């Protein structure tokens, strides 16, 4: 019984690490430099995936969602991606802006 519980718990942890990132950060919009020309610059944001391994596209999604969450905490409406870096760990960077309605 103990071995079954340990196996089930380990499986749940692994499945949780491979889940898709939350999609509720739609208020921060991807943009280019021209789009944010009349906007207020708020600061740099960055993100790294919670885990290293698995599908690269999923790691990229997690990193971008993390950066979007940082931008949302700054009250940003837009983000301009400045780079994707993959040295020992994937990371993304962007600039957060608040644009008028």
C-alpha cells in the first residue's frame, strides 16, 4: 500500500510539472516597438521555465507566461519581447509598457 501511494504521488508531481501554463494573463498584449510608441515604459521583465527538460515550446510558453505575470504586476498593458536566451537554461526578456485606452 505504501509503495502504491509513493508511486501515485510521484506521478502526480511529474504530471504537474508538465502541465500547460496558466492562460489568464491575456490583459498583457504582445506588441512591437511601433505599437508602444505613445506608451509609458514601466520596466524590464523576464521569465524562466519552472523546469528544464521536456518540450522546448512548453518551456518557452512557461517562461513567457512568467514574464507576462511580472508585466501584469507592473500594471502593463503591452510587452515587447527583446530576446530569448538559451544558455544553460531558457529565459525570455521583454519591456513592459502601459498604453492609454
